[in-house]
C-alpha cells in the first residue's frame, strides 16, 4: 500500500512537472525560455536539467513544490582539473535526498568526473536539502559558520564551516570565491564568483528578471537586502553572467531588478 501511494504521488508530481515544463517552454517570460535554446542534458523524467554556460560551467536545475506551485532551482557545476565543484544540492526536501543522488549520478555519467567539493549557499532546502547524499559519498561540503549553525537548527547534517576564514577556494586550475554580503533573502545567503568566467552565482539573494516579487520572504531581512545586493554590485563590476536561485539567468540587470523588487516590496508595506 505504501509503495502504491508513493508512486501515485510520484506520478502526480511528474504530471505537474510536465505541465510546468510545457507552460514554461511555451511562455516567453517564464523560466527556461531563454535557456531552452542552449545545450541541455536531462534525465528520463526531466526532473534534473543541466544547461551549458561554457566548456567548464553548467547550471543544474531541479524542481520542487512551494505553496502549491512547482518552482525550479538553479545550482552550478564547475568542471576543474581536480574534479567537479558543486554549488548547491538539488532541491530535495522532507528528509529525502534522491534528487541530489540523481544529480551526482548524472555528473558522473556525463562529465566523467567526481564531485571534488561542494558549497551550500544558504541553509534552506533548495540549497542544502540533499546534503546527506553528498556526505554519503564522502564529498567535502563547505559553508559559512552561520549556514552550518542554521543547518543544524533545521535538522540537516552540518557542512564544514570553512568559508568565513577561507572564502577563496583553489580547486586545481579553478578559483572559486565565496562572499557573504550580509542578510537578504535569508540571514546567511552567500554568493559564489568564478573570476575566470566572470560568472556570479547569486543564489536566492538575487532574483530573476522573470520574478515579479521577492518570493519566499519568511526568513528575509528586507531592510538589509538592498545594501547587501549593492555590496555585490560594487564587488563584481566586471560580471558578465548572473545566475539567480530560481528561474532564468542573465547579465547584471538581475542585480538591479532585485533592488527594484526590494523597493517595490517596501513601498507596498503599510
Ligand atoms: Zn532560501
Ligand atoms: Zn530559493
């Protein structure tokens, strides 16, 4: 009986996902529309999508339900001479980490590389939900002290809190710079900068141009969010590509669009 229920849920989820993909591909302003023209790799049920940014950097996208709607979440895969660097897990939730297991299988299959280390950019389930799958394979998972502390509070195993002291990681031929600009979407949100590619992973601190509001603000600090985004803008003037936590990526316009959404949110508050 139990398996029957699960497979029914799974079927319902797949149907929702299919509907989501159909609507988003056919609607020019929704997620994936711009990316659908670029090189993509997906698994059989399209629950995980890899989109190529360049020879070394790919976006991984997975899906989950929030408030009754299916959303996507983006992370990064950076191929280095020492193995892959994974930014954020797949969007697992509720103690389940199958999507991240699938993500690891796909990395191994398509890139013939192991994940050398991982970084989680905040302690919400879309960034850290699959951490157990990473730890099960002996992958070294890094975060800030605050993310590690919140992870434990939320019932996740702790990542290694190394990033406050060592925000710059050198992995083989690749430099990965993490940065904590202050509170915003969450108290602990960090960004990840790839100087060799001028790619900035903004995570959930940064909103897509598709976004018409700030999304989940349950743990947000609206007052600090703007100053934090401004710090990121100031720190990376040479940025070419900005990857938000959700929906389509683009250029530095996303940083300014996020500032606009914060202002709009503040104006709508009584
Ligand atoms: Zn979040
Ligand atoms: Zn998010």
